[in-house]
C-alpha cells in the first residue's frame, strides 16, 4: 500500500471535542470520522485493525466449536415481547414502526434472535451442547456517548450464545470460553486484561464476569484486593463494613436545623461526625413513580445497581415536590411516610446514635438508634465499597480501587430466555426441559480504541504487531533521489512478495518531520527509514515504534533483518498466550 493513496487525512492539532488520548489520536491519524452523536465511519486504517481483531476472535471461537451465524440488525418487536424485554429495557433500545405499521427494534443484543434461530432445530437432547456466534453491527441509543469508539451508539460486536442441558455442562463450557477470551486478549497484545465479577444487569443470569483493561481513563471502577485474588466491578463488589466504637447510645431528640439540607451542612451545624450520620438518597420506580429511599452512612455512596436489584425493577432519581409525602433535605427512616419504600444499608448497622432527617422541614433527629426506634430494622448491602475497605474474600482491610475499560463480558444466563420464549427439548427420559444458556460478548471497535488508550505516546498509537494496520512502514525520505528511491522500492517489493504487510511512504516534497509524524500516527510496529544520508554508509535505519530497537542495517541485509524482526515481535506476543 502506498501512503500517498491512503484515504484519510492526518493532522497535528488535537480536536477540541476529544477528551481522551485514544479518541484524539484516532481522529488525528485518519482512523475514523464522526457522522453523528456516537456514530463513526471507519477509514481503511481502523478497518484493517478491526478486521485483524475479528480474525483472532473467529479463530478462537472456532477452536471451542463455535459456529458463525448472522442475525438481522432489525428485529420484529414480537420477539422482544416474548422475552419481556420490549417493555423492561429502557430508552437505550431504539423502537420504531415500519411502513406496514409493524413494531420493530434496532437490536442492541441478540439473545431473542438466538433462541428464535435454534428453538425448532434443538428439540432433542441429542443436539446439545452447541454454541453459535456472530460479528455484527448493533445499535444502542446511548444517552451520553463519549471517548470516541469506547462509548458509542453504533458498534460492532462479537456475541456468542451457548445452549446446554445441564448447569454442569454450562459451567464446563463457560470455563472453556473464559480461557478462549484470555487467548483473544493475549493475542491482541493486552495480556494485562483482568477478569472481574460483575452484575449481569438487563442480560439476566446469576453469574457473570467482565474483562477489564486497567487504565486511569476507564469509565468503570474496579475493586481489587492487595492481599488476595479478589476482583470485582464496583457494581457487584460486596461491602463488608463493620462499625467499631460507634455503639454508644443517646436519647432521641428532634433538633431544629435551619437551612441544613445536606449531610455536610447538618454535621457542621450540629458539630457531629459524618460517620455517625444517616444520608437519604431518593429514587422512584419507573413503573409507578413510587418513592424508594436508600439510607446510607453519610460518608458512603449508594450503589444504584445493588439497589435496583433489591427493588426488582428499574428506578430513576426522584423529583420531590412540596405536594409529595417526603420533605426534601430532611428525610430520615424514623416515622417516614408509609407511601415510601425504604432500605437501610449495612453501613448504618452497629451505630448506636445517628443524626438523621426528621421528615419535617428544618429539623433533624440526633440520638437515633435504628434497632431501638424502628419497628423493624433490616439491613441490606446497597452501598459502594471504599478504598481501604474489607475484602469480601480474605476479610482484610486491603481493598484498592482502580479504573478500567470493559473489553468483554461473559454471562451464565440460565433459562431466562428459553423459558419466556418457550424453547424446549425432550430429554433422555422423554420429559420436556428448557435448555440453559450462556452468553459471551466482545466489542470490536471498543477493543481497538482501548488498546490505543493503553499503548500510545505523545505522538501516536503503538500498535501490537498482531493487530497493527501494517507490519512494516517504509519511509523514503528523498523520493526524488534515484538511489534512495531504488533501495526503498526494492525493499517494498521484497516485503510484498514475502507476504509482509507494508505501507510505503514515497511522497515527493514531504519533509522528514511530516513523514515521521504521519508514521507515528499510524503506529506501525517496524519502521524502515531510507535516506541519502543512511545510504552513504550503505545502510538503512530500522526502528520499532516503541523505540526499543533502533539499528543501522546494511542494505544487503535489510530485508532479512526486517523479516526476522517481524517474527520476533510476533513471538514476543505469543509468549503471553496460554496454550489450549
């Protein structure tokens, strides 16, 4: 490929709307172009990268007996009615009506389509187990697209669905897919990806894991233990707080606290400790706007995912008016309105004397003891674990929290979809059973952007050779010089004949600085610089994009050196790939 013919422009200035580096570099490098909010067109450079990622995924899915299929992007709403998700999923599911007045959806996930595809085929236990997968465009009407390809509305996804006749068989295959995912990320050049326990969310199921690439710009909080192997997404991490030395009690008193609507204001006014305060966070059920109040210790935050799972349906932040049963800024668990549903977090357990809202404008209680003053004090884990917290696994105060980007996920779905969509098979005893499902996803574009986010410098991406757009980048610094051009042309031809993927920059009149800047933005692992100055020593310069290797190589040995270097870079990646 001649760089002069490559579609897509490269430029120096950082776009103002690019918050993270990978987004800025991929826009500057001619990888993608914004079409609409969270919607991008891929230029050839990015398409080459994603095609390589897809090839790795296909190889690993085929190696665990996956069979590739292709589901429609547009699905009839009837399928989603069967599963119950047409109504239960929020606005992220794009619903529309076609010219025949039929209700349709743009698929954001394909569990319903997978069940629909195989429910007639798999009516006997002899057909099981099996796994089908696809690599397909999807659309999720994301409320806040951000970070380029990391959080988009339209995206390419590999999703796989396995079907089993027993939980034991699902767990066996789940483990097989777990290791296949490890191999995918290792082959893509990011062996540092970690798996964390996660919440299955709208997908359903009881067990799920996410694959996280740790980076400070990640949008997810990852809970890790410094003493053991515990890892979990913040949404799923259990909070094991034990209140110590806070069990002394006082009489319950109602104190006037004018203009004190926040925990900070109240504690400042009463000269009390935030660790003995009770904070109210109010939500409403999507179904009927019933108030749901989460009470947590003043220095903790509500984990909305845990609360949503406890409530059993979707919730949203509340809007409280003067006509409502709750008094905004002064809400407490003692004598709260009967119309409100409330939950006490475990961070409040063991505190003998709390400061809490009095459910009366301008007043708070001091000395509130939940076990003494409430008819029934039941506690649930609805808060976010904090740095230095107690590990749910080893019990030590060794929790640390890092940021990460989710690059893949796997779920044990159980019979959630096969039951609601009436998929059955006849077992060996002639009885009808619902098959058990697993689900396994990887976002292709997000994976590419995530790798760029972790592997880049100030000048551009540093692509692992296994997914790089090209393996070798030849820079001919003086294409108008006959000898320089002849040497560069010969190397270009030798690389192509040997099957080496090569991009060749032989543009005339382009300054070396501009040529190198373009090369940096393309991030190709091996760069070969052919110039009159180097040829005076009968050499070419070979340098890797990460600058770890920089050699002056005799012209006669250059092709052999390039070929050997390419093989070494692949071997380095393969060292981290676990064996099947």
